[in-house]
């Protein structure tokens, strides 16, 4: 599961991208449960209602424990009666869960994850200009068929919007769950391979960061980002501070 908090113009648009297996390991771990149809897992409308119920139930429990913080504009919701009415309004609305067709292969899964896992709110190639204290950037306008438009903001407003998407310390953007949950990944994947009669994955030989990035995302980080033709040359590798502190003085870089 990957958390995203932004839309094309850097405003709050909190949503989660999830990769879901097309089946499940039985609770006892003795069989693989296959969907009745290969192209259908479960009704999306029903999933939307269940997601709404689970989310709002967790929100209500968090508020009941006194763990919710209400900024100035939302202080009116801090009273239990006001918060209950707020939740009733959310229950009355239809929630949206968007489901894509099943992935065709592991290669398609990697292509999907490569686009979503380590993105930030805006990439450098969308920045157009910085002039007279204003920043211009490209964005896709869904109301015009995803046409490319230019938005110009004051520097302070651009920074404010960007900082909306800096997560609090200790908050994880990526969560592994289900078969890939950290506590049970090894045993569950071994059980799945046994039940599905799949071979153990071959160990990968060591590879450089550039090779790894190209394999996972198709992006060549050694290629010049300006001309896209020449290749960058490594002049020096600077170790992280924690490593430099442990290095003998004579081996530390200048």
C-alpha cells in the first residue's frame, strides 16, 4: 500500500494505491483460495461500502481515545456531539474505490510500482519557470481531457502546498500487508510457492544502484538529465555521515 496525499496542483488529495493478490492463502495455510472468475475478484461497489465503514469506525475509535487533533478551523468538531454528526454526514456519502484489471505478469506489477512508490508531490520536469517571486509548473487538467496547463503561484504559496505532503516523523508512506507482511512474509510466501507448485526464486547477483534502478523503473540514472545523451561520470563517492564517523581519519574524503 502506497500513500499519496496530493493532486496535480499540490492540494490535499489523500488516497492509497494498493496491490491486491488475485486469491488468498487459507487461514490454516493448507490451501490456496482461487476466485471463481479469473477476471473478477469482488464487487467494487461492495468494497467501497466496506472500506467506508472500516475507515469511519477506526476514525470514531481514534476520536473516542482522544488521539485526534483538531486545528483551529476544525475546533468545532472536537465536541463528541459535533463529531458524531460529522461522521453521519460521511456515512451518507458514496465513497470511491477504483479497481484496475488484474496484472498480466510480475513485469506489469513492477512497472506499476515503479510509477507510484517513491514519487514526491511534484517532479523537476514539471517545473517551468521561477520569475519575480513566482513559480510556474505544468499540471494535467482533468476538465480539459488531461490537457497540459500552466499554473503560476507565489513562491510562499508553492512552498506551503509542497510542505502539506511532508509526512510527520515516523509516519510510513509504504506498508506491506497480507502475504508480504513483515512478520509472516517468509513463511507465507513459502507456503504459497508450495501450494501453487512454483520454484524458489533464483538469487540475484550483486548489482549497482544504476543497474537496479534501470531494472525496476526503466530509468537510466547515469544519463545526463539535461541533454539526455551523454552519461555522467562518477568523480567521488561520499559515504553517509554515520559511515564517515567510523572511518579512520586518513581514509575519509576531503
